[in-house]
């Protein structure tokens, strides 16, 4: 694209700085490796860093949008917005203390892990996922159970895995876990065409292994294991991407997502077809036009084609629980509206415009900085609670359910990612509250001093959690 030269060193700088912020604190044994913070930084490297490179070197495929070429001033505006976002993000992350107090107050007391609690958790989550299949189209109940079911299959997977992982010689527990994992993976394909849910389910056991075991090994050994996890995550998303729209495929016998059609689609795909997507357009596969869409949004805001809507994302989140039937004028994310309302494109899709572009459209640099501050609160809320109780299955399930949304939040739609993470936190808390009512409250033991093989993570994050 025109005037994209400065984005090349800028994108490389984002990738390098993000990598250093992830790896250096871990190698110095001052931070955990697999945290919401690091996942968010990873998302920044992919969608902002690689997104800048895609603008310069990638192909802008949209035939209706070939007219768009960013001006030098629009490129500078985007770069300034990214700098404002990251500056606020880093200052807030290292200085903010409020989330630690919130997590200590609301995410510190849980029921004891007993066989009775495990049966309760698996039964409730199984029933909720099945109920969601039979309530499609039912007013309010259908959408509610649909959202809950995404968390339910993930929580069942985590709890069954952790129970087996602590009793590895119990083959019936292994069979139970594998059965739940298979059902959860297939359910994820049937329930949601997006990649985040199925990725959450299939990577959840690996995330649990890190927090239950790997984090106490040497950093080099853990980094090797996490590199393997990354490869698996890319392979899973590539494989699912090759057939995830099977319900609208020309070769599909049915337009409905069902277990039968999902299994049929699985049989028709292959590993070579999955890898062809990655090799065919490497930059686009990862960056997903995030840089292009951010620049296009900034252009349309500056020309007046898209109006400024102050803090529209926060208004969306405030009204999220209210059905649109009750509130017809409830705000919609810009990533959906820009396609049909402002660009008038003949496609049923939504775009990830990037958190900087969303903030710019909703009030400029001040709102971009505000969103960076709010993102840190959410990140620290998850990380501080898990650092305090790293073997807590409720918190592990909460983190696993949130993990892909932290990666993609910087791409967007940010308000949608925040609502998903908020649902995971709320679901864990409510499930824990019901569990405490039925089974009592376990003594709170901060497992911060545990030492296996001579290594214990020593981090500002973990140290603050002791207080």
C-alpha cells in the first residue's frame, strides 16, 4: 500500500519489544510464562506487528476496496495511537494495584475439591451444554444457554483433566477425560464457527499442565514445551479453518451445524489442506487485515464517513445482558456495522478493526489510553488470582476459557472479547459460589512457596499476590 514504508520498522519493533517483554522476565525468573499478560502481548505482536508488515507486503484482496490507499498522515495517526496505547498499557500494568484487591475479595474462596464436587461440576456443565442444543430459537433462554454452554464444555474438560492428572494410574479417569474432551471438541465445532472455542478446548489440557507442573521446571525446558504448545495451537486453528464454514459450503448437504454434518466435514479435510492456508498467505493468515482495517477506519472517521461515537464499546458492554428485542437501539460493534452500514458491502461478515481504531472512532487518543488502562485491570484480575492459587481448577478453567480472547482482544472486536472474558470470570465465580453452598469452603492456601526440582517462580506479580 502507498505510504506504508514507516510501518515496516514500526511493526518489527512491536514484534521485538513484545517478545522481549514476554521472554526476558521469564528467563530472569520474575514472571510466569503462560499468563493473560503474555497472551495479550502475543496478540499485539501478531495483529499489530505482523499487521503492519501485511499492510506493506501483503495483498489487499477486497475487490470493492481497491480504492483505499492510506495517506501519510493516516499512517502517522495510527502509529501515534499504537504508541499511546502501549505507553498507557505498560505504565498501568506495572503500577496498578486495584485488580489485586478485587481478585483477593472475590476470587479467593472456593469449595474443596472432592469427588462429590467433581460429579456436580461435570453433571451441571454437561446438562447445560445439552440444554443449549434444544433451546435454539427460544427467546432469551436460547442465547443465554448458548453463551453459557461455551464455558460449560471448557470447565468440564479442565476439571476432568485435572482430576485424572493427579491420579494418572486411574484408567477410568483417563477414559472419562478423553470422552469429555471428544464431546467438548465436537460440540465446539457444532456450536460455533469461530476458532477460539475449539482452540480453548483442545489447548486447555496443555495450559493446565503448565500451571500444575511445567512452571516449576527450568525456564528453558518450559519454553521448549510452550513452543510445542504454540505449534499445536497453530495446527489446530489451521485444521479447523479448512472446514469451519462447512454449513455454508457448496459441498454441504445441510445448511445446519449438527454433529453429523461436523463429522462428515471432518472426514473431508486433511492436514495438507490446513497447511496450504498458512503457506498460501502467511502474513494474512495471522494478521487478518488488522492493520488494513485500522487504517481504513481512521480514514473514514477523519473524512466523516463514520461518525464519532463516544465510548460506544463501553455502552455496548453496559447493555450486553439486555436482549435486543427489549432494547432495539442497543449499540452494535463497529466491526459489524462498518461492512453493511458504512461500506455497503454485500457480505455477511464482521471485521476485527483493532483496538486502536475502535478507540480512535470512539473519542480519539484519550479513549485509546482509557481502553489500555481498562485492559490492564482485566488482565491483572485474571493473572493475580491464578498466581495466588495456581492449582485451583476453577481459576484454571477461567483462564483457559479466557486465553484465546486475550490473544485476539487487540484485534477486536474488543468489547466482544471483554464480554467473553467477563462471562468466564462470572461463570467461575457463580459455579464456585454454588459449590461452596453445597460443599462448604476450603481453606485458602496460597501455593506460592512450592518448590519442585529447585525452582520456584519469583516475580513481582507473584510477590504482590502474597500480600
